[in-house]
C-alpha cells in the first residue's frame, strides 16, 4: 500500500509528459490563429522545451526511482512507461526522424540513469530479495479466476474499446478501404499469426490468453491510428499496457534471492534427499532410533551432496535458513491446508516472514516432481557455470 500513491505519482508524471505533446500542438495552432490565445496556452499550460527538460527528467526520475526501494518491480515497469512517454512527446514535436529518435533515446537513457543515481545510496547499502526474473514454474490462472479478479477493469475496457471502434468505423470511407486492398495479404497473415499465437498459448496452459490478448491487440491498434487526439491515445495505450501486464505475470515471475547463491540454494533443495532412500520420519521417531540412525542419515546426505558437486557438510548459516524455511512452510501448511487457526500455528511454528504468502495450491506427485526437477536442473546449471568461471 505504501507504493500505491507513489505509483500514481509516477503514472501521473508519464501521462502529463505525453499529454504535453498535444498541448504544444494546440499552442502552435493558437499562435497561428490568435496571439492572445497563444499567450493563454503558454502561461497556463506546461510544455516541454529545451530549457525545462532537465527539470522534467529530475521530477520523473524521483517519482519513478522511489519505486525501487518501495516495490522493486514497479521500477522497471514505470521506467518503461516513462521512457515511452518521453519518446512519444519528442516524436510528436520533433517528428519521426534521426534527430527525434536520437533525442528520445537520450532522454530515456537520462531518465534511467538519473533514477538509478538518485537512489544509489539505497542500492549500495540494501539488497532486494526478488532481484531476478525467471519463467513462472507453477500453475496458471484459470479463465474464470481472471474474470473475477479483473472483471470490473475488463468491463470498462470492453465498453471503452467498443465506443472507440464505433467512432473509428464511422470515419471509414470507400476510398480508404480501397487504399488498404494492397495490404490484404499482410492483414490476413497477421490475423492467422494472431490466431496461431493465441492457440499456442492456450495449449501451453495460459487459459487467460484468449481473453486478454485480443483486447490488448485491439487497444494497441486503436492507439496507433493516425489523427487521434493525444488524450484518447494515452488512454488506449495505458489499457494495452495494463492488459499486457496481466498476461506477462502469467509467464514470468520475480525470483527470490536470499543471499546464499545457487550453491547454497542447491544445498537447501537437497536437504531432505536422504528421505528418498529411508523415507520421511518425524523427528521424535528418529531420536528413538538412536544415534546410529542419525549418523547413517548424515553419511547418506554427505554422499548425495558429493554426488552433485557440493561439499559433504552444509554451513551453519544454510542449516539455520533451511530450518527456518521448514518452519515457515509448516506454518502455511497448517493454516492453509490442515485447518489450524493462526494462534495455534504461531504457537507451534512461530511467525512467518513479512511479505506475500506462498502459493499453497495442492498439486499431484507428478506435478511436484516436474517442478522439483526443473528447479534442480536450473541450480545445477548455475553451479556448473560458477565452477567454470572460477
């Protein structure tokens, strides 16, 4: 919730920059028609110029950069939106040419660099747990759940897109349709590609693709049509971006990095590997079996670690973290699956760390095995790569 008003500030800055291109066009039109109108526009409406671009970048860098310490993955998202807003404004005012493209690229790089520089003290002294991305290995959102979560948003999106399509269709002429005839094959090929892409995503389990992808494409195409008022173009572009984000989170996810590296993560992943041989026994039963069993389990665990390129002994730091992770997992299993109330689970397992709860959706043994092996293979590849570098 802390990041919400800051996100609105960053979004408001990006929208303001994009809308300024339309105000500049209005100002130029006013200068041709009535000097008094022009004076009113230039005094009451801010417009980007060579003189105020540094201040514009500073405000944007502060608004967007602050998202890095408050909600890490909002930072690249709003950097992209801010960069696109800068590029749109420059290309609207300077034209689509090498000079305009170069200026847009320079401003986008400046926004990124300044937002990173302003919060360098934070990044130099603090770490972020979720600092990388990877393909999402878990289950995907069902179509019905997608509609429940985003239903109100989709209602307004579909309503607005319907109005925009009707307004666009009202401008069609026979002459305009004839101008599109040479592009007929390209349009058909694009439609076929779109259907194939949607079907491929659906086969891979992305049930929300047939809902979000068509709306994304329609909003994007409507935003690109020539002669559109800047405000309407910005709204359509934001709709397309928002729909794209709802699909992107189905494909990729931020990866948790707790500071132990791939080798430490492999230790943690294999910490219960002896159970493959001797089965899973509760700790009191292990104690009742005596010291010999404990020694046998430790020797078996050491042999498994050696087999996969690790040292036989696990450091005390990683042991402590694995134990802590086991307790946290037990807390969520107890409250989400076994029917424990919160107070009872806190008494037995302690409080979990702050942050979002893990996904506790039950899965079949085959699904769990595939997920485990996927993670294992990724860690083995990282450990091998580190050994080659070393």
